[in-house]
C-alpha cells in the first residue's frame, strides 16, 4: 500500500471501527489544527458513512499554551457555562465522539501547576454528566493519534523532522494493523481474542493478583467482588453498536479494590505527564494507598499528581497487556499514553471505570465506594510490565493460578 492508501484506510477505520458511525448520527470531531488535511479526510469518511452532521473542533497547542502563560488564575477556576451545556447536552443525544490527538509532549512543560489543577477541577465538576456518559458507554467515543511535527521530533530527536514524521506515521500504522490486509477485519478478530481472555478471567473471579519481576516489583492488588474484565471492543449500551474507545488497544482491564493494595510497584517505562517526563519511579502501597514514592526525574510532578485529591493516591484500573504487543514491537517510547499504556501491563492512579463492576454503571458514587471503587478527577496510567513479569492469580480459597509468565499470557 502507498502512504496515501494507508492514510485513507486509517480515516475509514476511525469512522467504521473506532466510532462506528451510523447513518443519521451526529459526529463530534476534535482534531489538532496542524493535522487539518487528515482531519478533512476523517470528516469526509464520516459523511460517507451517513453522518447527519460533523461538528469540528480544532485544537491548537500554541494557543492553549499562550492562555496558560498569560490568562489569570480565575480564568481556569471557572469552566465556561456554554461549553458545559454543549458537552453535557451531547452526552444525552445520539452523537459519536472522535478525538484525534497529536500534541507536543512538552507543550505544557513549565506551565503554572496551580492553573493546570484549577482547570482540571473546574472541568471535572462541570462535565460530570458528559464524563458519566462516556465512562458507562452511554455514548460512542474513540481516541486515536495523528503525527504532528513537534511530537515526531520528540520521539525521534536524532532524525530530521520530515524523516521523523514518516517514521511516526509508520509506527502508528503498524499499531493499528494497517498495511497487511483488511484492517477492519483484523480489528474484529483482535476484539474476539481479547473478549475470550475476558471471558476466562470473569469466570475465575480472582480475589487478588500478585506481581513480581526483576525490577523490584513485589505487589499484591485486590480486585472488587463481582468485578468485570473488559477489553477490545466496547458496546454502546443505548444502541448496541460495537466500537473501540481506544485505538490501538492491547489491554484487558478491570477494577482494583482501592482498599486492598500492598507492596511496591516499580515503573517499567517513563511516564509523560503534563509536559514532564517522570523516570525510574516507584510506589509503595499500604491498605490501598500510596504511602511512599520516589523518582529519579520528575518527582515534583509526581507529587503534584498524588496530592491532586484523595483518589489520586489509590488505584482505579488494573490492566494486562502481553509484553510482545504490536506497540512494544515498535521499540520506541511514544511519549503518548494512548500508545505507551498498550506496550506493557499497567495500573492507573485515580478514577475507576464503573463498568468494571457488575451493576456499577447504575451506582451512586457512595455505592461505588462501598464496593471498593475509586473516584478522582485524575486517571493516570503508568507501566509496570516487563518481559520477565510474573502475575499469579489468587482465588478466594487461597488456591493459585498462573495469569502471566515471562511477560505474557500463561493461558
């Protein structure tokens, strides 16, 4: 396939598999302004799929950075009422959301953390209806990536930017299964594979998981009672449409009990967070909470994350990813969680996904907490998987089953 043919297939894949756009449906489309040419391709594919209307929102990192640099704190403490009305209204209607990301990983490096935290808190409060709709799959949404020159230059600093752009495009195509047959069919088969792993894990209903590897991870995490493993394709609970919230995705994930986590987790990859690269970090947990931590680089940023709110010191997601995933095979650090989290097993500090608990989507926040679910304005993934990772599943009766061996599935 030529580069242009791969781009065209990617645009179709985004609309057909990612958002599963149906005839007569509106589409909310967010795209980096630098990537307008590819963005137009996605808009055209959405209309060809029968979209009633495609509402486009262009994103500009430079303008966003200028706002942080020059606007006063009060601007970030108040989320625009019109924007909240727009998003919360969309969440109650038949809209498919497509988000293309391609940000410079360092676009917001050095930004006033107080402004960033104020903006996060304000949006968290204002968009609760919208966030609930997405997290419970009451609407269809998908997040994918498109290379930008600034991003490519950070991933491949040794290359000139044009070569880096080509290399990043190739890496993205490989992770979304473009270039070796029908990508849509490949994703349907991939979804079936992940669904089978989820079926087995859901039948087991393990009480906890014990992680060990040569980096020093020795950690046990409890799983909530009646937890559900999910992964691959999602199902719109309103329409029954099958879609992919993230592409690429190699994980199956569930809800940890935020009261039951003991031991030490050591990072296997750097974490790019708020424009800062946090490297060689570790967390020590007791009674489900981070009680000690350290990092060779970026510790101040890690501290800011952990101190954001009470839920940021507890786990909201436990995800299993086989070490030789298509993302890991690229052999690069993408500096973008969408990709890096799909290179290795990971956890997330912060908010849980309600659908990972049987009946969780219909629970109040207090009910969710009573079952061990975690709530927070954050959800930050960090990678712990290695090629020698061992994960042992522990049943309620104390018996054990091997889940991962040598970094990959043991069943």
